[in-house]
C-alpha cells in the first residue's frame, strides 16, 4: 500500500532536535481524552434511549387519555355549543394538564380544554386510521398528538402534549446528573494520574540506576521489577555498559602497562645523560652543555608525564570514599613538598611563603602530597621569575562552629590564565597556548581526581591582585577532631 504524498513528506520531515515531551502527560491526556470521548458517546446513547423510552411512555399515556376522553367526553356535549374546560383540565396541584379536543367529522371543535387551539390539531381529513400518534406544529408550538376515531359517535378525540414538557423532563434529569458526571470525570482524571505515575515508577528507578553509573564503575543495571517491555532495553543497556567497561579497562591497563614499561628506559636515558655531562665536562663546549641540559630536562618532563599517567591509571577505577585516610600532619607534609620544589624555586628566584593554620587534615598522605607537589610545582613553573608563591591553609567552620573542612590555597603572581581557559585547565593534556612553561598537561587533572576521591572540591580563580592563578582545594574534615 502506497502512502499519500503528504504523508510520505510528513514522515520524511526531520523532527526538531530539541522537541521534548512528557510521556506521563501524554498518557494522561490520551486516556482521559479517550475516556471523555467514550463518556460523551455513551451519554448520547443513554439520552437517546431515555428519550425514546420516555416518549413511548408519554405516547401510551396520551393513548389512554384519548380512550378516557372518548368514553366520557361525548356525554358532556348534550348538543351544546363548543365549550372550553378550564380548571377541569388540571389536577388540584396544577401539576398535570390534559390538552384535548373533541372534533366532529367536519373539523369543528366541539369541546376542548384550556390553552388548546380552536382549530383541530389534525384535520379529520388527514386521519386515515382509527388510532394514530403524530407530531404537529400548531399555534407556533410543537405538539405530540394522539387521534382516536370514535366511530359510534363519529367523533375524533385528539389528546395532545407540548413537546417542551418532555424536553423539560430530560433537562431536569441532565441538571441532576451533570455534577455527579463532572465529579466522576475529575475522579477518573485523578485515578488515571495516580495509576500512570505508579506504572511509570520503574522508568524512574531505571533512570536513577543509569544515573549512578560512572566511568570508574560500570555496573549492570538490575532488571528486577521491570516490565517485560523494558527488559530488552535493560539487557541492551547492560550489553553496552559491559563493552564500554571492557574498553575502559583495556585503556587503563594499556596506560598503566605503557607507563610502567617507559619508566625504566627513561631512567636509563637520564642516567646516561648525567654520565655524559660528568665524563665529558671538560671537552664539551657551552652549546653542547646546553643541549645536554635541555635533553635532560625533556627526559625529566617525560618521566613526570609517565608518573602522572601511571598514577591516573591507578586512581581512575577508585570510588570516592574508598581511600584509606588518616590524620596527616599538614605542616610537615607541606615542608616535605617544599623541600622537593626548593631547587626549581631557587633557580627562578621565587619566594615561597607558607601560612598553615591547620595542624592535621583527614586525608591519604601520599596522594595529598602528590596533589600539593603538582600545585606548587605548577605555581613555580608558570610563575614569573623573582615572583612570589603563597601556600595558605585554613579551617572552614561549619554551622555549629566546628571545623568541617580544610581549605588549601596555592597562589602565584605569573601571567595568569584567560577566564575562558580556566574551566579547561583540568582537562587531560590541555595546555594554554603561548605558555613558555614546560608541563605535561596532567598535573591539574591528577589534582582534581585526588580531591574528588577525598570527597572535596577544587576551584580555579585569578591570583593575588588580578595576576597569576589561585587554586583552592577543600577537603572534608571527617575524623580529625584535632584539626584547626
């Protein structure tokens, strides 16, 4: 079967990429709309059936009334002129009225009730049966009329009822039913909303399970409690997660193996360069000495890059909270790091200023030392010659006044980083263009990972007086009551 051209065009038209919709709202609107449509159809059917059955009852009443009038009405004539019955046409309460006419074969109304036209509803010439029921318009009103031909007296008894009385009855019934019907619709909407929300909870649980996945731990999503329609999706997702986990694990294994294998040849190369510098010191000209020094610096940079790669490969699979943390003496740790950085700082005549206001910090000692060494080394490497590097540590007080975290800030007064590049500094292998410093592009990535494993936060900002770079790390102070 071929689709019409407009349908093929609609199917081929690209959908907007940002078109969003709520499945819950669509289901509620669809179920409620279809329920209202079915309710309206059923209401129309009920009204139609009620109208038909009510009309039949009223028609039977008209027929019985006609028979009564045919039985007793002619006896009231006694040859008198046409008369009009007033109060006799209504009961004591005025609730039921009888509209009738007694008409002779010439079409003359011999007797009638009040409020009934003086002309017959149905002329005798149009009556072909002894007993008929029909609807006519007379005196600008619609009437339902039953005509009975009394052959013994050759009279036509016509009993009528205004159709508006029947419609008023249906209107009264509708007014009595409309509010319960609307209440049922509101109840149906609330029930649909509750049922659909309850039925969609497995989707919400599935979304939370998927949201808990991370590159460090790609666990299979449980299909327990899921609908049969969702199980293929869960199984396909678990297959993707398994393949992705294997790919990430292979990447980490390759990085770790490559870094481990590169450390030995780099160490040997550095040793050979040192031997050349010592053994041939007297025969090397200044240019050759400079070349060997540059080569040695490149080897040191490659060695630092390999060490960082190896550490990242080890830290990536770990989860926050999995570190074996202890109370670490922060002043002693900073002094040890400064001893490692001192030669590089002295070469650039950079002053190192330390203000440690915290005695201990709850952390993994070796990882925190690696993070601080990277931060201070970056500050010295990218800071200006004869500049200043500040290392501050303070306790962050919580609502109760007790230390809740330790904030460590490392500032330099170098050229700094453009605001647009600050968020990218923690990306692996990212380096600011035009920077003369020699780095691997992994230092801040490693610091960010170490801080994340401690459950802390890292923030990058401008340094002192709008110059340089300030790196702030906050580590939660959990089990170290002596801190601060």
